[in-house]
C-alpha cells in the first residue's frame, strides 16, 4: 500500500515508524522539519506544501492509496486533503484540533449535497483521548478499559497491589470469576501471554477479557471492594477537561475543575451545570490542599504541558489521591511518567495512531484496541468457513494468542478449549503486537 503523509510532526513520525516496514511511505513537509528520526526510516521525503498540486504530483498522488494530513495547522490539513481528492481514488485522513472543524467536515460528508469532493475520515485526537479517560474513570481502580460488542464484553487491566491474596499464586489456582479470561500480563515493562502455571507477582499488570457482568464481579472480588467513583478533580480546563466534565456530569459524579486562565473559567462556568470551577494553578500545593483535592477518588491532569501535568499529578499523589490519570503530549514520556508513580499515563497521539492503524487494516481483521503502549493488540476477526466446526483446542496458532470472546449473532461466549467455533462467528483475540501479523495470517481467507 502506498501512503503519503503530510506533516513531519511527532504524529507523522509515529505513523511512518508504524507502517514503513509493510508499506511504501512518502513524507511531505519543509526540509527544516525533517528530523533524524525520519532519516532512520526507509521512506521518501518530498519538500513542499501538500496543498500544492505540483507537490502532490511529485509525490505520485495518483498511485497513492492513503493520504494522511497531520501538520499542526488544521486549515493546511483540510486544504491538502481536498487537493488530494482531486486525483480520485485516494482515501484521505485529516487530523484536526478543533471541534467545529470535525462537525463541519462530517456534516458536509453526510449532507444531502454529498459529492466526491470530501474528506473520508476526520480525526480529532483530543476527542479520542477524552473517550479513553472516561472509560477508565468509570471503572474503579482499572488501568485500562476497552468495550466490545456494544459494551457486553470488556477488557480490563489491573495492577497487583501488595495486599492482594493472589500474589504468589499460579493463575490456575486463583479461582478467577467464571466467564473471564486472563489474557495478558505485564512484568517489568514487558507484556506476555500467561498460562495456567504463571505465578502472579506484586506490581504485575493483569489484563482480563470477559462479559461485562463477570468482570464487574471479578473487580469487586479480587481488586477492590464494591465501590464506585463518586468524586473527580480535573486539572486543566481545555477541550479535554471540559468534555470530560460534561460526560461525567451525566453520571452524577461530584466534579471540580481547576483552570489557571480566568477567561477560560468563565467559559467553563457557562458550559458546565454541575461542576465546581476553580480559578487557580494546579501546581500550587496550598491550593490543592485547601480545595481538598486529596479527597477525590480520581485526579485527572490534562493541561497542554507535560511538565505541568507531571508536577500536578505528583502533588496529588502526595496529598493521598489513590488514582491519578495524566495526559502526556510526548509519547516517549509515557514510560517515564509511570516509572515515577503516575498510575495511568495517556496520550491523544497514541489514541489517534490506533485509529489510523485500524483504518488501514484488512476488511476481515480489525484492531479493536491496543494496550501497554502498543505492546498488545486486540483483534476482531470474522471467521472463515475453513474453521467451521473446529474446537478452539484444535487450532494450532503459529504464535501465542488467546481467543477472549466469541460473538455469535447476539450471543457473547467466553470460550474454553472445547468450545466449537462456527462460520460467521466473530472472534476477539488478544495477542502481542509482535505476534499479531502471524495470527492475522493464520485466519486469512486462503
């Protein structure tokens, strides 16, 4: 597949790094934006502006399959995508940073005046990040939450705290809840697929898949008492902070939001009906203490500055907050944040990369989610008739993977070794990113 990326930004570099081994990648941007990271990759680099038809021709746009615009300027991305569309069949993916652009472009695409001159896919990374944080917040103590099959099945990730009785036990002896499967384990930063004899250690991160109901029971039985999130403090009242507050208000959660800019506080106060808006600096320990931030069930720091988010989060931990979620702009900073004690570090860029990755997949295989900074993948595979009537134990995978969920019409099945799979079943499979290509190939229609 030939992919043209407009924008030598961090997102552009992440996309090129992700896809260059299997695809023909061309980057368009000014020469001064070309970094050493791009020079390490086997890709083409075209100097210029992708809004220029001659530059697009030079990049061989006529033979391109995908055109991705991800510069820091929304208007440049939009114009470039519309210019690329003039050449016909190329699929266009446009990154934007403002809600009004996404709404307008989606409206134009879906309106009665629909024509061929449109952008195929609009990605607003902050919206994706908000959705990810919301999923995590609504499940007490979870490090990651992914919903499948309209919410009837889930993936949950938990950290093994020092007081848990499962420490030192083998997986097969833990007695985990029926209709749940432990599909992944991260230890010392490395993700692997466990088996029944894997012994659980303190600070391990355990990944489970199962029905939503059974995972609720698992969570209450093994990882926390039956508790719900009742109060949330948000530091940073930008797009993400405001969207989070709006969605959390619907759940009747007590919300405080701290924003440094007074004018922005006025906007927040007008937009939010049941949120306490505080004008102040989230790095001020005295302010945090006075506002009783330490009593919040969750603190979420989502300013636009990594250093500020880290400091705010560490201060919240110092005040006794048990669960802190922190926005990270630079993806490479995520492991560092977690190493110094941040419970959950999330990035809008990672969320966006996952969206693009899934958009590029084959029609019979989707990547529903990634975990542990891309080390693990959740695949959705439509079962080919060649596998009809086989038991799961009879499938000889070429690499480690676990079928976590089988969707059969309207039924959710958490499979065992003797579960028989049928044509038209949808399999939700957990595997490592390293093994994912082999698993996809195994199920590919021959």
